[in-house]
């Protein structure tokens, strides 16, 4: 057998899978044989052949760009959460500083307008109270206008998105038509139950896909403080 025949037989006896297995086990092969890198050519979508080094650089750049995008998303989420924690702190301080239900509600509305950029704020507590100045806040639990909110109250979960006509009319009155999106938050603590509505003229402000964690905490915080103040005022 001459040399040419021997080389042909060797080539035919080595499969592509064997080459792949060898390279996997010897990942430093091209480190010791770097001159081969410039000789290897890989098909490119453009139809032109590129070297393995060029192809590897393209892959590394694509991976790095994807990782950078993921990192930017995580950083933005962290910044948004930090901003929400700061706003919740202002809300907590305003409620804790209140000495009666009226001051608590006034502080709640002030913080939601100033720090949460709310265009409209409405609070409805489902119980009757002998206080003429707060008749617009405390309503009869059997009021038929609460029917569109039964599912929200029963579930205890906030709802975000555009309000329907009945909900908008009850919660925002003369501003109903201007309210393009809102967050309707159940307010519940002990025996106290109600609704907190935060409305916006921006239809993208409150979306159905939004997370509910901070809104749920807000509802619990408002409910707890109002319940405490109402009991102390009896």
C-alpha cells in the first residue's frame, strides 16, 4: 500500500463523530495548533467563508450582548423596586403620622398624588359612620353600586387596567371619562373592608399584566391604619 492509499484509508476510517468526541475531550487542541485556526473556513449566511477565529468572535459578541441586555433588565428592575420602596416609605410615614381617619385619608391622597403620580384617588370603606364630613368615603356595605366590585372584594386581589363604565362612574365620578386606566385595590384588615382606586389619564399607567405585590401591601397598610384609628375614635 502506498502513502496516498494509506491516507485515504485513514480518512475513511475516522468519522465526524469521532472528530467531535476528540475535540470535546481535548478542548486545548487549537491552543497547541493555533495555525490551523486561520486555515479553517466556516460557511457564513452571506455566502462567504469566514475563519474559525472570526466565527468565534461573532458568537462571543452575540453572547455578551445578550448577557448585557439581561443585566440591564435586572438593573432596571432593581431601580424600579428601590423607587417603589421609597414611595411606600412615604406612604407609611404619612399614615402613621395621622391622628384620626380624616388625616389618614388626606395623607393617603397626598402621597398618591405626589409620589405615585396618581391623577385621581378614591377610597371607599364599606361601613356606615356618624361623621357628615366623611359620608363620601364610608358607604353602606349593601349598596348596589358595589356589585361590579364583588369579584375583586371576594378575591382580595388588586385589579389593574381600564375600568368599565359602572366602575369608573362609581369610583371617579366626574372624572370617569378621563380615567383611561386604574388600579382597584381591596382594603381589608380585621373587620374593615373597602376599595382604594388609583386612576390615571394614561391608558398605559396601569396594565392588567402588572405585578400586585406593592398594591396588595398598600391595601393592607391602609386597612390596618384606618381600622386602628376608627377603633380608637369610638
